[in-house]
C-alpha cells in the first residue's frame, strides 16, 4: 500500500524500529473463569502481525473470539499466555506507567460509539483532553486543533460544542474516530465499527477509515463478521474460528482460492454482482451450530461441521501452514480445497 505522510503522523522510526511490525501477537491465549471452576478459552494460540500502513481484516462469526483478541491487544483484558508486542515492546505485560507511555500509539474504535463517549462531555472537551495531554495545546490553538480533527472526519468545527446525544449514529462514530486520531497513533483497532450503522452510512465510514489509513500511514486491525466489507478495505484477511486462526493471506488470494472449508463457506455467501452468475452458483451451507468454547471438539475444531473432514481430523489440531505467497491455511486438505475453490466460476 502506498502511503503519504500526514502532518500529525508520528515521526518515522529508525532502521531497527522500522523493521519490527507495528503490532505483533505471538501464541496468544485468553481465558475467562466461570463459576464452578470452568474456564472458557476465548483465544487459543493466535499469532499475527500488522505492518506499518497495512489494513488487516479479521473475520469470523459471532462468538469466535474476535473482540476478545482486540481487547487483549489493547490491554483491556488480561492475557493468559503469549505476547502482544507494540513497536517491538511487550505491551500487554509492561508496568502500568510504561504502558501509559505507549498507549497513544494504539487506539481503539468501538462498535457502539454512544457507549464509548462520555455523555457529560462536549466533543470539544472529549477531543481537547487528548490533544492537551499529547500535544500540550491550550486556548485558541486547542480549539483550532479540535476543529481540524473534526474536519478530517467530515464534521464541522461548530459541532465541537455539542454533546454525544445531539449527533446521529454515523456522526458519533466519526467523533469516536477523531478521538482515536487525537493521539497521532500508529495502530488503530476498529472492532465492528460499522455493524450498528445503516448500510449507506457504513459505506461512508468505511471509506473514511480507508482514506485516513492511506493519508496518515496508519496500520489498522479491522474486525468484522462481514467478509464483503473486509474484502473492500483490507490488504490481508485473517479468518478466525472458535478462538483460532484458520486462514491468513492476501485479501485477493483468500477470496479467489480459500484453502479452508470455513473460509470457503464464507466466500460462497458473498453476492455476485452478475445476476446470471448469481442465479447459477451454488452456495455452501454449513451444517450444525458453532461448538461451545467450553468443550471444543478434539483435533480440528471445525471438523463437526466440515464436509471435507477425515477421521484423522479428530486426532490432531492442524497448524497454519504456508501455501505460498504469504497465504497460510490450517487444514489437512488445504490444497484440494483451494483447487476446488479456484475451479468454480
């Protein structure tokens, strides 16, 4: 992705720092204890990396652990084992004081902007707090900076004196995006940022995020259950099922030749813009329900719903294996599945 420097973007890192990913997750596991001693493993051994200027789309059905992974990366939930590295530093395990110093580099945009904004503060106060701390602005300079931020996300400086309840849902999400930008972050984690919005407003917010990433050189982890949205926005796609990544690769490759049967089913649900092809094609319908994370199936967690399952799938949990060109798939029959996907019109 070609990126252009932005006047508020952080300074370029040195050669050593530039080689490290902006955000890296290594074998991350996150569990939640329940009454009676049971533990739900929401994230099970996830590893991924996010480079400067890259948009990584994370997709999967509800309950697969996407939001838990996002919150663990941001330090909002405690991790069990593994590492979360921000600019090469172990962000999740740093002492509170050191984590606060790194916090401006990583910001989140949540699904519900109304719940994430303080209803007692005007937009001027919400954005001004971050700008005052981060850039030591005050008075007219602070008001100008807030107005500039609002203009960047498609709002006007006059709207800075409104409260969150005076905005529409799409406008509130623009305010939330402006707040995330106020610290000049290197990484944005957007957790289902458009799922609560009308379709026409969704398109506006997606295009806004796309433009901001290109202009500011931001890295973004974009989380969604909508593969069509992720395909439009992301450079790479990671597919998550029951707490694990089952496929990671360039967006075009994952859509054109998915190597995991779960990804294949997700891709088959995408509408075809050609009406004739849409009428002819056959969708892959998954059988059964998502297993409980309290007692996931042995071996491959997807095998209970998989039309390609073999008896050996119950014995070993497949790891992500490279199929070339940065494409990784966690399936014993990945080559056959990819070939069948590529052969379809």
